[in-house]
C-alpha cells in the first residue's frame, strides 16, 4: 500500500512528531511517500531531519511553471475531477480571510500534488493540520481520485474554523484523526453530526528512546527550561516577568529558552529590562539530542502558552522524569496535574506562574521524584508512538480497501 503524506513544511524542528509517525508506519511495512510545499532550503540541525529532507518532494521547488503545467495536465486527463476541485475552490473562497488568488494558487498546488500522486501510484493521502495543508490535500485527492485524511491538532484550526472551512474538510475526508479528546470536542463543534463517526483520537507519541530511557536524577538548582518558538502565543514575555518575581521572592531561579522565532528581539529586550541578563540563556534552535540534554539539566520544564493542542515537548519532559509547569489551555491538563506530575495555572497570570516556580524550587527531592515517576507512567500509558501508529495504520488500511474514485 503506497501512502502519501503532505505537510506545508517538512522537515521542521517543531514537526518531529510527524517524522516519528511516518517512521512508525514504515516500521509496520508501509511505503510512505513524502510531499511538502517548502522546506528544501530550511535550516535543519537534526541528522534525521536531513535524511527526511532528501526523501521529500517539494511542490514549490521549480517555481510557478510546474504548477501551471500540472493544472493543464489534470484538466486534459481528468476534466471531471478538475471541475469538482474547482467547485471546491469556489466554496473555499467564500466567507474567508484569504484572497481568491491565494485559493487559486492552492488549487494549482493541489493539481501538481495530484499529478505526482497518480504517477507514484498513491492510494491514500494523509495530511497534518486542518489549515492550508488540508485545503491542498483535499483538492489534490479530488483531482487524483483517491481518499484523503487529516490529523487535526489545534489550536490554530479552532481560531478560525469558519474561514478555513473546517467542516467541509471533515465532510470530505475519509477519516479525521485528532490528537486528544479536547481536540475531538472542538472538531465536533464545527462538523455535521453525520461526520462525527469518522473522528478518531490518535495521539501523538514517543518512541522507545524516550519511553524506555532511565529517569534522570532530580536537579538541585532551581533551573527551568522552556522549549518552543519565541512568539506571542507562547507567552515568553510573561514567563520572564514570572522569573523576575520568583527571584524577588529569594529563589535564585534561572531559565534556558531553547528555540528561536519572530519575537527573539522582544524577548532579549525584556531580559535586559527585567535585569535577567545573567540568569536567562537563549540557545536558538537545537536538535533532539540537545533538547533532551537541556531538559535533563533542568529541575523542571515551564510553559506560558495562551493556546496549545498538547505539546510533544511536555511528553518528552515527563518521560525524562521532569515535572512540568504549564498553563491550563487546550489538552495540557491531560498530562500536567498539579501535585501529581507538575503544576498547572491559569494562562496570563504572572503571579500564578511565579508561585508554581517557587513551589517547584522549594520541593524536596522525594516530591520531584514522585512527580517524575507519575509523569513517566502517564506518558507510557497514553503516548506510545508505536501503539498510536497501529491505530492510524488500521484507519489507512480501511480507507484503501474502499473502491477508487472514478475518473
């Protein structure tokens, strides 16, 4: 069974969970073909991502001419499917925050992907994220005459469900994987009742290198780590204020920010303004080995996000035996439980975050070890990538057993 995977950008530092999923499916004997819009010239630091880049085909590589050619070829070879995809494009262009030219470009990207799907003998197309990637995948699958499916993560899909036509994408999909029950509830909100049966929880997960690793000993120093893009939604500016408040309470807390992003200059300015220059380090993007090392060096992981699905890095921290301090958004409460696996607090509350930092800094080693053990057990129970890949594999198999769409 040849399966196509399509992602807007791949590989990408924050998309390691997609790579794990693909590799887990391949370990079950499936042939996975990778496509992405962009990423052939992206800076990647992980050797495994470099290997994945070599295995990925890029729709935008080569410019606009291949897109126009593909649009014409699909019109000539499959006019019925082409017209069906154009009608879908017209629907997608209504009540949206994207211009008609943007949707027409997505149509051409879908045409190029469809042409390559047919050439590769792909029987099913899967995509991650219900935003632009799902639009292109839906159009491509329509023109290629094959089923498609989506994994929806949140929170971006739920910020603008009407504009991105989330309900239409669910309606047209063979199945929809969602990463948590919370995510499922949000997809139910914007889907027809008759489509609820195709929505299935397939969690993101970790492989044995995390799940079977021995727990790291607790760290005595009140040092925290944050892993993620430096951006407004991640709340790092409030995290820095909380760190400053923690230090004002007499706790010599320090912080490492692992990542980079559009708000790096703002974060650096806040570090200087709050007098934290000697207490906060920004590493920039790091590969998986370095991320893991930074987590192990910390007493706990801290997050201040205003919106999330369920970040993989929380699973990684808990699997390594580190408590997690995080805002109560999305499905984070599935794994972060105050007094059990970490500390949970309201988003936007600097004082609550600082109180959690102080409590973590003053917790005795036995408490931290107990939290670490509880977190490891919870992640092993709920987020084994091989087990979750088995669920996805069954869904893909069921989809490819259905008759192919007529030309």
